[in-house]
C-alpha cells in the first residue's frame, strides 16, 4: 500500500489568519493531531481530529476530514476513509485531497470513479500556485503504483505513458536534475514498470522500451538495456 500521506499538506494558513483565540487553539490541537499521525499513533490522532469534522469553520473542517480520513487509510479501513474523503471533496478544491480520494477509491476497486477523481486532481494541480503542492509527475507515479498493486495494468500503463513524457522531454536521467524538476528518479520509474510491461500486450511493451531508449541519455539507455533482460516478455 503506497503511503500517500508522505505528501501530507497541513493547511498552515489557518494559523496565520487574524482569527479569534478559539480558532487558534483549535488549529494548535489539530497540529498536535498531525504530529501524532506522523508518529503513527493513528487512534490518538483520530480522537482529536474527528472532533472538528462538523466544525463551522471551513478551514478546520477540511483539515479534520483530511486527517481523519488518512488515519483510517493507514489502518486499512478504506471504506470509512472513502466516506470521509467523499465528504471532503465536496468542499475542497485542493488537488491533494482529490489525489488521496483517487488512491482510496482504487483500493476499494472503484476504478472508473478513481480515474475521474485523479483527472480532477490533475486539473486542480495545473491551476494551483501552491509551492508545497505535490507535482503532477509524482502524482502520476503514485497512482501508477496503486493501480499496479490492484492489478489494473492497462490503467497503470496509461499513467506510465503520461509519466514517460517528462523523461522524453528532458532526456537527462540524472537524479539531481530530475529531483530539481519534481520528477521521480528514472530508475524508480523504470523498475516500477516491470510488472506492468509483463502484463500488457508485449508488442506495446517493446514499443515503449524502444521509444524510451531513443529518447534518453547514455546512462538511461544502459539502464534500460539491463532492465529489458529481466523482463519476462516474448
């Protein structure tokens, strides 16, 4: 199960608003809940965050739904997590929330709905100016992984094709170069494609490898050549 909460974005803006002391206190309590979550004390975190799900303040409500939903996700209660993120996405225009929702829906085998949610996440991310937002390449990579885990190889391949365009565009496979552009490491992308390529029509697999080999630098070609030898395709 991908730990999608590595991309957690707490809405720190609520602590910088000129608000009432009560709201400041509440936001501090949610910050404590996030710290508990980071320490994998999910039940204790949930005990705090769930108290704010019905809060009249929209910022606090959004953060509480996000955090509570993630506590259920991390304890494998995907159904409850889906219910909370469904409510969250009715009021949230944060791309990260729609991204989480797509991951959760995939875990619940609701693939058509997860695809629509993921498309919404991509659209919102393109419009976002938040510097702390998860990059589209990383969103595609994580979505690819969870689709792969759920044996949705054709859908995963679609994300692989989209993700590949960044490497084709840049051609350079150096890790630091890609990191600075918020693109997953080339090696991670290639290694994660193995099961996908082995479970789709092999002519598509060979065509993808051929295209990548023509598009990347010398190191990338060398890595692809070694990788191809490990593939179980005809």
